[in-house]
C-alpha cells in the first residue's frame, strides 16, 4: 500500500467550511492509499500569535515556539474531527507525538530525525494521520518551530522519511506562475520546474514554497507538486533537472520589494576594507545580497554598494555609523525604494544573450540598473522601486513567457 503526503497551507484551512472541503479532498484520495496530511495554522493566526509575543520581546525562545506553534494544534484537531465525521479512521498528531526531533535552534529549528517505524505503526490502525506542520521537539523535550512558512518543510521531511513517491502542496493558487499574476495578467502556470529554478525563484521573491522545503526535496530527490485546493487542476511539478525534457531559457520573472540599498562612499581603496565591512555585517547577522564596488576617479578612494533585507535597515545604519572611525568613509546612504527583478531559467547555462536581452529591454523602458548579480541560471538587477511593475511586464513579454 502506498502512502501519500498532502500539505494544506493557511488559506486552505482558514475556517471550518474550508476544513470540511479538505476532509472531502482527503477522503477522495483514500482508495488505494494511506495518507499523511500536514497542516498549517489558519491564515493570519501565526501572525497574530507573533504580535502577542512581540509585546514580551526578549530572549524568551522556549515560550515563543510554544506559542507560535499553537495555531496548528487547532487545525489538525478540527480536520481530524471532520474526517471522522465522514467515517475515515484518522489520528491527529503534534510534532512531539511523532516525534519529529529537531535541533535546539528555537524559531528556526532544523529537523534531525523522524521515526519511520512509529509513523508506520500509526498507519496500521489509521488510514489518515493529520500532522501539525511547522513544529518539532528538541532533545531537551522543548517544543521548537521550523521558521515561518515551515510547514512545507514538515511535509517534505515526512514524505522523505516514509519514502513517498511525491509530496503535494495545496495552496490558494494553481501552481507556480511565470510571474506574479497580480502584476502581469498574462502570467501562465508552469507545468514543470527544476529544484534549482524553484530555489532561485523562492530566493528572489516568489512566495510559493519555504526555501528549505525545496532544498530538502532536492536532496532526497522527492517530486513536489504545488496545486490549488479549490480546483481539481494539475499543478506545477518540481522535479529533478533530468526530468525536464525541454530546458527553458527563461522560465520565470520574479521580483522583490523587500530590499534596501546601502552605499558607502569615499572608503580607502586598499586591501581589507571589504572584509571589514562584510565582517561587520556577518557579526550582526545581516544578510548581504548584491555587491558592487567601484574605484573613484582619484584612484585613492572607492565606493561600495550592497543590498540587505529592509528589516535590517536600521541595524545596518547603526553598525556602519558606529564604525566610522575604522572605515573612515565620507558618506553613507541607505535607500529602501529599490526592487530586485530577476529572470530565471535552466537553459541560460547553455545559451548566450540572455543578459543582453534583459539590459536592452530595461534600457528601452528608461530603467536604470543600480546593481547586478548572477548565478548560472539567474540574472538579477536592482532598480528603482517605481519601475518594478513595468520591468516585470516587459521582461515577461520579451522572453515570450
Ligand atoms: N503557520 C506557520 C506560519 O504561518 C507555518 C506555515 O504556515 O507554514 O509561518
Ligand atoms: Mg506557506
């Protein structure tokens, strides 16, 4: 007998009517399978819990994870009840009841171990396990959470542990689109994507899957499907690169408005200065993304520009200002009105001219490029935020998406 894993996100479980709908979807998949259902909390619940915690902010990590993971307890209990009402043998399980063992890292814990045998035992007497996503227990017996959005990772981890053929992630969109349909109404659902493309899309702004879940699926060669809980349509499959018959040169255009640009001007152009700046950033846990350095005309001083997440804006400003004596720069400028637009595609590896087309298209629309970064399968540009929509639309068109 096969076991399949179905994960439902916050918008799919927000309210009793939706949970009843899911109970029916699950029941309909039961014919020849056992099922493990992984659930998020109802949409907005975890944010609400987080806002309560914000009033008690200090290093209360044990309490944070205990509170943050409570939304999932509600949804799994209700879904399991709904399944029983339909005559399905179901058992609701919290992370610690599996147990799903994690490390000590509260609010961003990594999964260390899932007991496959215990899951199989639960499935002897039950046809469905309804498992709380996003949570686990550490070796000290404390409840942990996997980081916001982490129930995707729970689903992938459990599917990998039981060697499921596939893991289906149900959400409120029909799959992964060539770009955000809210910006470009001609955006299309992508039928197949490689793990690498999905990872690049997730890290450049597409908010479909928890990045760690894709990394884990890639490591275990587990096929994912992102699909809607509201329609019966096939979704987007995320697969091993070898399963892609045709490698698209560009599969999608993503964007993010959550960046901030930092420019430090008039720093000394000598060895060790960049190491100092980025050393400061990493000491303070500030993630740096794009970096551009240029030498000023006098040949003595240089300017450095880099991007950070907007949430680190104030901390970055403080850290650099406090190090004025070490860095002895002339001026510091931070700007939140920037956006990062990226084009992503596996075919880029073997095809020239993708960057040229991108830069030409932006130039034609009088959009100035502030910074560039690339990987083998991605080109990102930083631009003024006010041009983000037009950049996305025109790139979507020029690559025939
Ligand atoms: N409920 C958690 C969150 O909102 C986990 C999840 O939904 O994936 O972050
Ligand atoms: Mg999610």
